[in-house]
């Protein structure tokens, strides 16, 4: 039995069948779908291209590196232990040396004990201050925008500067003591030339080898240079070389030392790629 | 983005080998057991170690060709770091900033304020607590606002408040930058991590979203309170966590089926997921 409500619905459907057929769109055929996909292929290909990651630039927060800036940062480092040690050593030397005969031979070497001790102090200071013993701190100090070897170079340069400065002050003190003792044997020029020549050539050799062969070879070369200098000094005593001849030798050592130091600076700037040096 | 290609590095008894991987911006969490290669991977990514083979590209630039440039964009907090104890905090951070080429005192002041280090500016580092020293270590890494920030176990030595602060800070910092954290305590990074990088015995096992990492496990996590006698029956390898209550034991364990009526299934945390994956690997031999 039909319900009146059902009849009403059936009648409504019959009436609307015509208008609805005109409004409804037929489903797309497989061919039409394929055509649509083919026409959109270009867009799909665009999407598939991997977006290029933006190029990395030098950190805008960071100033371009310079030797002056890195030296400034290294000066902040607490060098108290080196200052104290060097101060104590030089005080001892000033007290030890006889002001009346300041250039007397020590252990058969001309020039006394002063030029003998100064390079040794530099080697030890370089060893202790080149880098921190803590691996973590060493890692953090390595991660700078500077060429890795430049940080090491400036640190060693600073240590050399401290030792040279202390030695100059001690020379001044020695000179004053000599004047007080009314000794005419103390000659500032030859004395400074003597210790500074061997000091710079030892430090220069150490740095030169450090940036080429590493820390062990650096130490070996510094000790070798120092040993050779002792041998040469012995020869000078044996053959009775004149003061001018000795000064010429010391001047040559000083120039060689300076050349080695400057060459090490150039080398430290070029060590960009070989980052193992800074980590080994 | 950092891209790793054919990366190899011998580290002690194992060899880290990653054929291909891409690390995206956001907070990336490196997970793995002790000795899995997490620290080696971080040291390679920070350019502290050079790979034996393969390459690392930072936004398309090779580390070997652009070392100062890349290092200008890297900040690093090692797991163990002994800061210069005799230096005062302010002086140490100024020294570190200048070493990184940052000559802007405001950068230091801002970070000292953010990390509540202002009261310690004139204190010697060696006189400060481990947590404060750890905060200083984090600040030195942030001085140049680096695009790539690497932290190896950064929460070590920090109290609960410091840990929460650092995680929140890093979550914000990672927006538009890359932060990579190696951690043991995974649950603390649950809400923060955008990506999980799982290393196992020198191999990259997974890199992707934490959610997917959790979905990849075949086992489930169950939690319940049981008697001590029942606790002793549970195989050790299934235990994730247990805690003594008054007379019973609160146990969290893994298993495919419900271990007993006292147990309820729980959504796995990152730490659970790590256990589940490690357990699955162990079963496979």
C-alpha cells in the first residue's frame, strides 16, 4: 500500500528529472583525465625541481678577521703565569750577574748566562701557552672565522713579545747596576743583539716548523737551533772572533729570526683548508 | 640545510658511515647509545674533525673550501668543557666574542641578561656552580648568533629550572636556524624536537619526524602497578622504567600484548621509542 507521502515524492522526482539532467555534468572519460594530466605535466615538473637552498654568507655579526683584532683578543687571555715565571727568572738573572763583569763567560760561553737562559724560557713559555690543555675549550677556540693557525700564531707572538719585553727591562736593570758599579764593560748594543738574536731565531724556527710539520717538529727544531748556537758560541771563544765579527753573527741570527717569524705569519694565513692542523 | 654525502670517519673501534643525509632547519635531536657515534658526528658537523671520506655541505658550500666562512656561522657547546677558571665571567665572554670576531658589547650584555648571568659578571668562573658554568658555555656559543648551533649534552649539570629555560630558548632560537642537540635524556626534548637523527653503531638508522619514528615501532608500551613478586618475573630486557611505590612497583615495559590486567597501554615517549627500536635491533641480532 502506497503512502500519500511516497506518491508526493515520486511526483516531485518526475517533475525535476528534466531540469536536473540539463544541470548535471557527465563524469569525465579516462581519455579526458589523461589529457588533463598531460596538460598539467609542466606544472608537476616544476614542483619536482628541488628548491635550491640559499647560499651561506659570512656571518654579518662578525667583523672581517684581522691580525690586530685577534691580537687584541689574545691580550685579554690571562698571561699571569707567564708574566710571573718570566719575571722571577729575569729577576734571578739580574741578581746573579756581576755588575762589574756582566759579560763574563758562563759555562765557557761568551756573553754570560743571560743569552743562555732567555731562549730556553721562550721555548718553555711557548709550550705551555700555545693552547689550553682542555679539549672542550680548545675546540671552542678553534671555531673562529679566522684561519685556525692564525690564532695559534698570535698567541705565540704574544708570548715572544712578553719574553722580549721582560728581557729588555732586565737589560735596562743590568745596565743601571753596571753604571752604579762604575763598570765600563757593559755595552748595551752588543748585549741586546746577543740575546735577541738567539731568542728570535729559536722562536722563529719553532713557529716556522709548527705551521709546516706540527708541534713535535717545532720543539725539536727549536732545541736543535739552540744547540747549534751553543756550538757556534764555543767556536767563537776558541777562535777568538772579534767583537764586530760576533756582532755580525748576532745580527744575522736576528734577521733570520725575523724572516722566519714573518714567513710563519704568511703561512698561518694560508692554512685555511688544512683544518686538521688546528685539531690534531 | 646541511647535506652529508658518503661520509666516513674512523673513531676508535667503530667507523661512522653515512651514505646520504640532509639535515634541515629546526631543532634536530641526535639520539643513540653510548659510543654510537653521536659526538663524532657532531665534531664532523662543527668542522672540528675532517672526514676520512665524503663531504659535508653547508647550504651548498664545502667545509674544506670555505672554512672561515662556515666557522663564522657555527656555535658549539662541547659535552665536557672546562672554561678558564681564573677569568671573570664578563672578561671571558668578551674574550670569546672577540675571538669570534664579535666586537659588539650589546651582544654580550643581551645574552648575559637572557641567561641571568648579570650577577656573576665580575665573579671568577671557577667559583661558580656547574649549572652557571654550563650556562656560560651555552652563551659563548650564541655570541655571534650562528646559523648552525651544535650542543653536545647541553643539560648536563643544570637544575630543572635551567633545563626548562634552555630547552625553551633553543626551541625559539631554532626558528629559521639549525640547532643540533646530542642528548641522552630524550623525554625532556619531547615537545621541542622537530627531527630525530638516530645513530646506531656508526650508522644512520633514522632521520625524520619524531612522530614517524614513534609510528615505526612494532611494539607497544604498557604501564601498571604490580606486586614485588610479579615484578621479579618480568624479563629485564622488556623493562623501560620502574619505580618503587609504598609496597608495590610501578612498572613501564614494552610488549606486543597486554602483560596483565593491571597494565594500561601508554603513548610511547621518545625514550620509550628509543628502547623499543634498540630492543627490536637486539632481537634481530
